[in-house]
C-alpha cells in the first residue's frame, strides 16, 4: 500500500506531539507537513513548522487537526479549496460552528470525533442503549476529569456522552443540556443533563455517565491511561477516511456500530 501523506496542525500541542510519535511507528503514513499558530524556529522530525496555508497542505492527502475551533474552521476553508480530507479531534464547537462543519463536509470528506478512543466510542454506544432502555423514570448526569491544562469544559467527550443520552431519549441535545459545573465535589441530577468537570494534575481522561431513578443507580465509565490511544485512533481514522467520498463521518462509522 502506498503511504498516506499527513499534515499535522497544532504540532506543538500535546496531541500534535503525540501524533508525531505515533506516525513514526506506523508504516502506513508519511509525515509531510506540520503547522502551528506561531513561528517555530526549529525542525521537528526533519520538517520546519509553518502557518496554516495552501502551501503548507499542498503535499498532504489528509490533515489531522487537534487545535481550537477558530483554527479548525480556518483549516477547513483551506482544505476545501484544495479538496483535502480532514480528521478533526478538536472540541468545544458551538452549535453554529457544528453547522459550518456540516456545510464543509458536502465538499470534502471529514471525520470528526470528540474522542478517538475505541473504548469511549463504545461507551457512547452503550450510553445510547442504556438511556433508551431505562426511559423517562431515570435522570442522568455526566462527570469527567482531565488534566489541569485543558481549557474547555465540559470536554468534547463529556458532551459526546450527553448527546448519547439525548439520542436514547429521542430528544434534541441542545434542548436538554443542564448546568455545567467546574471542580465541584458533588453535583445534582436535574430534569436536564448536568455536567461536572474536574481539572487537576496530569489526568489523561476519566468519564462517567450515571442514571438514577431514586431507587437505583446505573453507572457507565471509562478511564484512559495513555495518550497514545487517541493518536492511534486518529491514525486509524485517517486510514479509513482515505478512500471515502465527501461527507461527515464519525468513529462510529469506522467501528461500524449500528
């Protein structure tokens, strides 16, 4: 198989650095471009990072993006002009920004996931099933823990799990989002889905969905120990996306969860 040429955006970030490490170990890919939103006066893996531009992405088959929403939308505009495929691991998009991504996907193939982990995507699938099965008598909430450097809250994964609850209840997610707490020891259930985000230390990621009827509690949880599982998931997504036509895809499509 011919190697897939990759461009990595946000190359100095945590995921950017992890992706570079994982690409070195994967024979399916060749790293051809690195970008960052500031000037980097050194080569990384033999490549000098550039700003996002048409020139920066010209050799790439696929762009992998773990940055911030504003940067992702800039990259999507460039990628659309060049008909480049893109894997998006960025989180924290607004409803309006999500709609813009859908519009871009009509022109280019996009795989977007709030989390690239197999386990987390299985957790979301189980969350949908549980939410649907337990029905209206159970209230639900989402708890998550990430490292102290993570700025957005709730995390993209927590919101993803909230959407799983909404799908199970056959409701619009944005209409049932409740309160968003930060660093609370405890937090309540509500008629809507409440979220509590803890930011401490160097925790890679912990997520828990809880359902309660007042008489019993059902918990679904997942814990990450190695950041490589996200970069390896992103590379699996890039390999899968390589032969796909325009459209908006998710890890669920890759994993073939029905």
